[in-house]
């Protein structure tokens, strides 16, 4: 019956717009009343698998619910609910692993265009702290460097910054955050050379013992900038043996983690973690 109704609706609609495109969202939201997460996910995955075969269903449509402040695609919504099976079905049937852009003309100014974006599925998976979802999305081509997202205290950050920042680590734990960071870096994530860390840590040299000079960590950074990885690790070990904090930041806002990402030193990044 649903197939017949969808087919008739698709005849009068172009590109899957309209109530037909709302069906995947209805499936995902209605399943939230189910008893368990596993049951919800299984039921949704089965329903989405059937919907994907029907004409007129657009799995990359964006939600138009006025009561929802954030714009979702079916995939980003499934990720926000932690639904791994549903996300996999969507990806297998053509859902885009990244955020989706939808443009509309502005009536008062016909020449201008208002552009809205859906929430990035990878961001939703990370916020849900779901390693299976993050791994799945990255395997399907999700971009770990997809623009900026606004999280925690209204600050802009990259996904890698988010998982290494204190608010995220305090919720999921350091071990989980490190695993997420490794997954992101393994797929080419960068810290963001032009963005300072979200939560300022003690600046190198500002909270040291009385006999410390302002050149604290200066030699470590100098070795990194010259591409001397072994030298940087040697100098860092010296600083650590003297009680230095590897989570501090330089005056320009960079940390050792961000510099290792900027210079592309994966081994140094692993050593820090």
C-alpha cells in the first residue's frame, strides 16, 4: 500500500520533493518510541531498505520541520540517534556521507540565494560518541575536514579539535577521545592551522617554576619547524622529565598536537597521545 501511494505521489512531484521525501524522517522519528536502541535500529533499517527501492524517495533530502532548529538529512538524523544499521542502509542506497547543501531563492531579492546546510553526519556520530558510526562514515568517504562546526560555548572548531578538547574528553574519557582522534587523523584530518584551541590551556612559559625562561618548549617547536622529528621528541622528553605540560599552548594559540597536525608528523602526534 505504501509503495502504491508513494508511486502515485512521485508522478506529481519533481526530484523527490514534498511529503514523499519526508518518509525517511518519519520512519526514523517514529521509531524512537520503540523499547530498545537495537530494536529501534533494526526496525528502522528494515523500513528504510524498503523505502529506498521506491520511486521518488530522496535519501539526501533535508528535513523541513519548523520545530527542529537544526537541519538534517536522513543519514545525519540516524547518526544523531546512534543508529548504525540504519546509517549503513542509507549509505548503501546512495545517501551522501557528508552534509548536504540546499539553496532557495530569496523572493525580495531574486538575484540572491539563501543556502542552508544539513548537519554533518560525522559530527553527529562523534557527538553521539559512536565509534562504529564514525568508522562506517569514514569508510564511506565522510570528510573529517568538512568546514567548521559550532560546538561547546558557541566556539568554532574542526572535528579533530572537538575530540581533543577538554569538554569532549571530560564526557567520553581520554581513551575514547584518543581513539576518535586516531580515526580522524588516519583519514587525513587536520587540526586547523588558523584556529586556536577552543579552551585555552596554560601558555608555555607562563606557569613555570621561577628558574624557567620564556623559551619554554621553544626548542621542541624549532625542531618541528625544521622537520627534525627525532630531535623534537628528544627535546620533548627532556621537557617532560622536568614536569612540563604537553597540553599547553604557545602564544599564537597552537599546541604541540596542532603543530604535529600542521607539519604532518604522525609519529609525533602518536607520541603526544
